[in-house]
């Protein structure tokens, strides 16, 4: 070998050694950066490690331990794994360097909405190859068959039903609820009904239960339903504006609470099913429905947020109507869901702007100083419902008309419902038929523009039952929506002067 080749050869050999060394070093750091210890160096969630060690992914009969990257990255060996690792790693390092852990809302990161962004379904299936292992329950077989048949079509994810598989959450349960989760040991059990002899606020007490519902007398009047075209965040279904008149009525001061709903559930709960079509065939108020209430829900319907005075949620429109039927039979007064016209009239409280208080959606998109005193929405909710005591009432004395949870109305939904109204019409009932019902008020995760007095929305019945594997699907509880509830209206009894 000539001298002229020696130097290039030495450089090539040196390059190979350096390259090989860098490859080994890179692989070392790659492996080290995928360890649980490395993950936890940046992720300073106060109980992430402890909750992981209590979960099925660590504490299980087989002794198998599932590491962080097995869930929080796509399957190893795929291109998606490398890109996600790089992207997530840079984001997490930057967050660890720039954020203060005391400023982070850790509770919101336990919710499914956040988990779906950091858990990869393909990784679940990489480990759980057999979805029908020995010992699986009949309910598990039905649920997994439903998953197999609908996963792609409905975009189902494993964690939709197994949220606590990786991090144990004592407030989460993936099983049918048993009993009534309210103790009445220290609660007053009412034995009589209040007399309603005048058009004034009163508290409805349901005999034999601890349920007391504060009812507000809402005076009748005329108002303009809908919003002007100039209103910020206005949607097309909020017009055209019409002059409407509503008769006086009583409305519950707050959204129906868990304490009130569990009183109904405890008296009427059933394993049976009633076909909603039968209900509608009897003008939605058949006597048969008085003796059959909700079947037990799966898991904790309060989402672990707390019960008591918080709004009851996840029940279907049918279940809300059944509650009204039960309340009517137990009190002798006519309770029902509000019409959309009654709801907007009550929410406005005599106002005609975006809210019943001064301000506009653009300002409230960042500043909670004013709106935070009246509305539970995306910037102050901590991604969950809150107690009524957190907000002030509107001019009629009603709380949480905007935000907290969406509220059912009795009307069928139509995009052009207001176009079907006549100026001066009194007590409109909405379209005669439809497939979805009106919901109003927005909910805790909505931005300021979605919790305006005129903002309209509707149920999404099939979507809200997406992960319910039961055949037939539940007519009582939704599986895929958390921000839905209701309040009740009571018709003014005959003979009472409302002037």
C-alpha cells in the first residue's frame, strides 16, 4: 500500500470509529431517555408514579410491569414512534424548564379529553393482542365485540372505557353502579308539600325524600328571541330575531343537583327498559313511566368531581323528562322541561345583549374578571362542573343559566326554528317533529362565545352513546358526554294571580 493511501485510510478508519462511537452513544442516550426514571425527571406530576404503581399496569396478578413509553408513545420500531418521541421529548423538556408545577392544573390532566392526546391506541393493542382472554366476563366479551365491530367506524379508543388502566384513580369505576350513592342518615326527610297560593318563590319538598328544589317565580313578558347579526360569535341558527311573549312560570333556581336526582333514582330505579317511542305515543307522559326509572349507570356518573349540589349530568333527554314526570306525580303540580323560548327569556333576565351582564365575548375570551362571577366556562372551570355557590344569580334570581352544564329544552331542534315563528307569537313550543332536542347555555369547557344568552345547540344522541356497548343502548345514561344536565319548570297552578 503506497504512502499516498495511508492518510485517507486512517481518516476513514477514524471516521468509522467516531461514527460507531457516536452511534453507540446515541443508542445509549436513546435507551436511557426511554426509561421511567428519565420520564419522571421532567414529568413532576405529584402522584404520577404512585398512581401508576397502584394501577393494573404495575399492580397485577401476572407481575408484568408496563413502562411509561409503552403507553405514551406509538409502538416501538415504527416511524411514528421516533417522531412522537422527538416531538414529545422537546415539549416536555421545555415545559420542565419554563413552567412552575404549582401553576399546572393537575386534576384536568386526569380527564379523558387530555388522556386521548397522550395515549396511543395502537400501543394498547400492541400488548393486548387477545381481547378475549380466559376469565373475561360476559359484559367484557360484549364490550370487546362491540369494539372490534365499530373501532374504525366510530374511532373508539381503549382508554374510553379503561381510563384508569395506567394510572389508578379512586374516583373512576368501570363497572355498573350499585345502590344509591347518597346517604340520607343526617338529611331531613320531608313529610309534606309546601302550599303554593301566590306567585312567589317557593321551595318544593318531595315527601319521603330529602329532595328540596328552590323554585323561582319568573314573570311573563315579551322579549326578542335570538341575536342581531352584529353580535360577536353569532351563529346562523340564532336568527332571524322575533318578538315573542311567554306566560309566567316557575323555574328551578339552579340546575337539578345530584342530591335531587338521586332521590328520584332511589325511588324509581329499574333494571327494565321502556321504549321512548312508547312514551312519545302517549304524549311523553304515560302512567307506565311513573313506576320505572333509570337503570344503574356504569362507573361514577359524577366523574369523580363530587355530588351534592353540583349539577346532575350525563342523563338522556328521556331521563330528564322522566324526572319531571316523577316530580309531577309526587307533588301534584305540573313539572316539565322549559321550552326554548322560556329558557332564553329566563336566561336574559330582561337584558338584550350577549349576556345578562355587561361585557362582550371578545373581552371574556381572555379576561375572567367580570364573567367569572356569573359563568362557569373554559377559563375558570378547571375542566369540570362547579357548585352553584361559585356564581351570582341573574336579574331573575337564576344561577348557572350560562355555562356549567348544557340544559335540555323540551323543543325539537331545527336550524331554522326562528324562521318558523311569528312576530308576537305567545308561548311557542318549537317544531312539531325532529331527531334531536335543543340544549342551551353552553357548558364548563366552552369558550366565552359559546355561553352567550342566544347561543343554541342540540343533542347528538348517537355520538353521545358512542362507547355504550349495550344492546339496546341505554335510554337513561350517556357514555360520551359529561357537560349535559337540566333544570325544571313548573306551570303556575290554576287560580293563582300572576299580575
